[in-house]
């Protein structure tokens, strides 16, 4: 019998990881986490899965590190054959469940899609993603309609040096960046 129950969709879903495979014989699963630190995925006790029949809400029973990865027990799943039905599914949370940040701090997902202009008003494109590097995070800006050119730009996420302003309400980011670079 399936432990999945149909649920109303989260207001705004955010992928935080993936259930990759069965672990052991008691219905545990292996996880891949997008959170930083990776164990941050366990801070959310309610997870959402988007299945072919709609949104399903599941509840974390227990989670831990196992070797270099993560494993978890989901409430209602105590059998490896039953838990197979959720393997391969992305794990979502509702954005409203994210912890509040200090002023000037942003989640990467909040920055994706922002229009990026130089301090002189030149449209460079839109934020397509962010990348973690050794020194600092990097904003990946892809060209959009009306942008200066069709180039992709990698701009270091260094506030007050390259990132001058982020306005989530107007969905805009102002950068100190030479459009020729």
C-alpha cells in the first residue's frame, strides 16, 4: 500500500534535493542534497514530491549522514519495496518555510531571473544561475531580449564592489561591470 497522500501544492516550491535510491531493508532512502551544508535538508520536516498525479507531501522521520552521503527514513515507509515508488523524485519545500535572512542576504533562488544592468543603465541580461567557486560565488548572466549583446557573463558576487544593488521587488540587479568584458 502506498504511503503517498494527495496534497495541495506548496505556494512556491523550491527544489532542495533528490531521493536517489533505496537504502537497506527497512524503507530508508539515499538522498542528494542541494542545501549548504548538505545536512540542511533535514531542517525541513515536511517535504513535497511532484509526481505524475500531482503534489504529494511526505514527512521526514529521521535523517543522518552515511559515509559521504545522506540517508533518511520517511514516515509511513517501513518497507524497501514500498519506498521504491518515491526513488528518483526531487524533494521540494515551500519557500515560506525558509528561515528569514539578515538584510542584504539573499537565497540564490531569489536572484535567479533578475534583470541585470550596469550602473550606467546598460542591460546585460538576466541572472540564469549562481555558481559556487573557491574564492566567491559567481552570478551567471545570460543575454535576453534588448540586452547589450548575446554574450554570457560571469560576474563575481561581491557586494559593493561588483554587485551594487539588488531589488527583489523590481526584480533588478545593478552591477559595476564593463559591458565589453
